[in-house]
């Protein structure tokens, strides 16, 4: 498992990735084994501070992502947008099938206690604030920070956390960079290819 794998609209997930993926449950959702173990540790640490964080979404297969994609496109077209405009609008917040970090098993959408869907204002909640400070110590980063849309291709998502391993997560968080920048500047030191 390569915790630093880059998946975005320019770098789809290799088709064989799922073959070696081992999934384990964390917070009621499935995640890649190592990410799941660290997410469980994170959830426990938050609880010890009196903060309850729910896992809204973890691993998603490509088929599931395809279904989500088609559902959102038809919703926007039902509201009157043409196909091209619908694709552009949905593409700002939802990854194309094959390009979703959720298919790596390394990403989790997190929310406040009992949240059933992602919360646009999550970053302003106590749980959201706790995560921005502490998630890196468990190897997780806020994957789509504000002001980095031009690099990540995705709008600010205060709920979407990605496992990259502790060392990389702490460096990324403390430097205020995104994963694309980290891989650009530090890939020699941290990745083998
Ligand atoms: Zn997400």
C-alpha cells in the first residue's frame, strides 16, 4: 500500500489497485487496513477530548462512484443545465469514477456526531477544528484546503480527510501545503518512484 498515492482528475487510480486492497472497518465504514487502524486511534483520541466524530463515507468502489456521478449529473440536468455545464458543476465537488480518493480506501468524509451527510460548515465546528490541529498526528491531512483549488482541482472540502502517513501528514499540515505540492517538492525523499 502506497499511502502517498496521488489520485485526482489527471491521475486516475490504476485498474489493478483494488486487487491488493485490504479493507477493515473504522467508525462503521470500510477503509484500507492501515488507514482504518489510524482512523480508529484518531476517533478514540477525539473522544478522550470530549469530541465525537462520525465517519460518513470511507471506501467507495468505482461502480459506486459511477452511480453517484450519474445521479448528480441527472439531478443538475433536471434543474435545467445542459450536459457540459452539469459535468463542469458536479466535477467541482465530486470526483469522476476512477479518479476518486475514496476508491483508494485512504480517504474518509468526517462529520459531527450523528451527521448523515457532509457538512459545508464542518470546519467551523468543534470537531472540525479539532481535526485541523490533530488529524496529522494520526497520518491524516485535510486533502482539499481552501485556496488550493487550482492545484487539487477540487473545491474546499472541510470534511474530506486523507491518510498519507504521519511523517508526511505533519509536514504537509505544518507547511500549509497540499498533497500535490508535497509530492512536487519532496517526492525524492518520500516516494520510491
Ligand atoms: Zn470525500
